[in-house]
C-alpha cells in the first residue's frame, strides 16, 4: 500500500503514537493541576480521610423514674479523634 500510494506508513503510525502519548501527558498534567486547585480551595478529595466523620455520640441510660431536680441532657463529644 505504501509503495503504491507513495505515503510512508511508518511515519504516520509513529506520529499517531506520539500524539497519543502527548495527549496522555496533557491529561495527567491537567488532572494534577485540578487536584492541586481543589486542595488550595479547601475541597477534600475522596481518598483523604474526613475528620468530621469520626464523631462520638454518648448515650446516657436513665433510671425508670428520673429525678426531676436534675436536668435531662444529651452530651455529644465533637472533639476530633
């Protein structure tokens, strides 16, 4: 085919491979830039652990007849782990 048409197919294939590699490099670079921009803006990525999810909730068991002189309360421990 190359001899009949006078077109060097190896040059076309190598140029195609170079363009594909260049496209991949640009995609990786753009992904890294987007990730850095999100980190700068304070948005957390999925692989980073979110400290706000590790909150403890304490439950207080009450007697059958609570003492009316004591206030009823629910205590939440919101300190980070």
